[in-house]
């Protein structure tokens, strides 16, 4: 580890220690009044019921899953019942989610693994869950927290966005997932962790949004590095753009724009697709290359 990395790590650890109590308190306070109501969030759900929710939530919306969740549990009340079911029967129940045959095959394979390795019992340790085919880090941690009541941090894109904004000053611009998970682990409280994790998930989805975040309404703005930026800079860093439309209107190709703006074609593709929000200096370079005011590239959204 270089001296600079050691200094950055010390800064991050110091920032976490300084903000941890307020971070936990504010997230729990917000969660008391704003959590979204989904059937798998009922108190007392078993590890199996949480596992099912995580499997169904892949590559679809929570609203869609809410329409099939209870029916799925009625039809398949255990890992064993899934392993014994025909894929056609599983696919029929999953048809409202789309990709039903792919989902049915994956869920049945997972159930067979748990039957063979655990006699149908959902694994109760993170390492064992990570060995289950079809379960990733987030889903495994969700089962541990919401199913087994273990104080463990869950990290999805919404939570990651909150962390990178609150600790923007001390985190690198491109934060490795592993480091974000470490930050999340240091912040999770030993008590009320279920409510806290749900609060973070919903705060990121509803308030700390990727596009047009509601910073003035956010319960964490008193400790958020991103919020402390001036309004103009914050708007540029959380904006979507009209780049694609303007580029085509001017007849400028991707390669041509990349050369003019002195940046990679992939960067421009990601900005146009809305997969990344351009930094102020990046947006200025693109505007200059296209010969338009930077304001012309910005899509203004209402809060």
C-alpha cells in the first residue's frame, strides 16, 4: 500500500467514525415513516420466504413481484416442493415476470442444490449462501439480514449511491465494490439492522436518486459531501443529457465527437445511455466540441 493510499484510508476511516452515529440515527428516523410496503417485508418472514423474494426480484420490478409472490408461496411452500416441481409448473407461476423458463430453470437448479447439500434447509451462513448457484452477494446478505436476523449490511446500487455521495470527499472517483461493501459493513448498526437496511434501500430509490436527487429533502444532507457542493455543480453531476439528440442533429459521429472532446467513445456511449452522470468538466468538453452552451445539454427535471 502506497503512502497516498494509507492517507486516503485513514481519511475514510475518520469520516466513517465521525458520521456513523448521525448516519444510523437519520436513516432509522426516516425509515420509521417512509418504508415501502411489500409482502416479503412483513415481520417474521422465514429465510425460505426471503430467499424466494430475492430470486423473484432479479431482473424485474418489486411491483411485478408483489403480484405473484404470495401465489408462489402457496404453490411452493418449501425448497423441497420447488425441487420436485416440473419446470413447466414453475414457469406458469412465473409467467407474469417474464423470462419464465429461464427463471424456472434457475430456481429449480438452486432448490436441487440446497436439497442435496443442506437437505432442504436454507444455509444460515454468508459463505454457504454464496456457494449456492444463482445467489450473489446482495441476495445472500439479504437472506442473512431479513431471514435470519443477522446484523449484516446489504449493498445494492441505491445504497452504493448514498455511500459514494455521503463520503464523496474521501472515496476514490471509481470505488471498487469491495471497498463500498467494507464501508457499508462499518456503518450497519448492531440493533435495528433490518429497519436500517430497508431504510437505506428505500432512501436511495426514492430520495437519493441517480437522476435529479431530492437533496433538500434528504435526511442525510447534514453530513453529505455531495450536498455540500454548490447547487450548479450538484446539478451537473446528477443530470441526464440531451447529448445523443444534439449530436445527431449536428451530424457528429461518435468517433468524431470522441476525438474532438478528447475522451473515449465508451464514455460518450455510457453518458448518452444514461448509465453514468457526466462530471462538470466532462460535460463542458462535450459542449465545446459540439459548439453549444453547456446548459443546452442538460435535461432539467423537477423534484
